[in-house]
C-alpha cells in the first residue's frame, strides 16, 4: 500500500471512530428523550381533553402500520468482497485472541460481537489494541467509506424522530406543543377540535 493510501486509511479510521462516537451520543440522549416525549405528549393530551385511548382504538390499523416493530435481522454486507475482507481480519484476531489458543476470552467475545454486527470500527479498535496488523488496501478504504456512510444514515434516521426534535426544543413549550400536534396529526390524523 502506498503512503497516501495508508494516510487515507488512518483518516478514514478516525472518521469512522468519530461517527460511531456521534451515534453513541445521539442514542444516549434518545434513551431519556423517548421517555420525556412520551410523558409530554400524554400530559399535553390530558391538558387539552384529547382521549388517547379512544384515538388508539379508532386508529389501531393506522398506528400498527406506522409503528410496526421491525423484525430483528442480521445486517448484510453490500457485496461479498466486503464480507470476505471482514472475515479475513476476524480470522487474524481469532488466531491471536481465541481462548483455546491462550488468548483473551473477553476481547474475543467483543470481536465475535463486532463480526455479528458487521462493525468495522470495533474490529479495527481490537486490531489496534492487540497489535494485529491488517493488510491495508484501497479495497479496505472503500469498505470504511461505506461504513462511514451507513453510520451517518443511522444518525440521520435517529435525528428524524420526534424524541430528538423534542430534545432540540429545549425548554421552549411552544416548540414542544407544535411538535406534539405534528405527532398527533401523523399518528392519528388528528388536527384538534374545530
């Protein structure tokens, strides 16, 4: 690998670390904000005489369609080359960290989890931590670019939720009320009393 490709790899690795850190930050905020949004919209409905139980009953099919729980599925690689490269790196880790070979059981579990999640960032961290040398190539750089794009898309998806928007409202009650009105319109097609 050329010096330029190696520098590009380091840059992409740092960028991937950054975006994973951003995703963790967003998800941590959303843990609390989901609860806050739920409490706020229920209180708003109570204060404004909106019967949520009736709205849920009247719109059960619509609610089920909008809030369908996604089936847990294994993340798929975009192409077989990515999967092959990932497994190649994982095998290097296994040779060094597998408990049957005198390796660190906890770190091996982390690597196995990263493989299951298709998480290059975790795999690269483990390699760095344990001085496992990875063959750098333009192919690897392209895989990292795809991973970065996937994490960015996940962040954007999380930031499009009502809970995130509630977080952005801060203490602004008008902003929160407008947000709840939008939520009720989207979920129940409810526009208030006329």
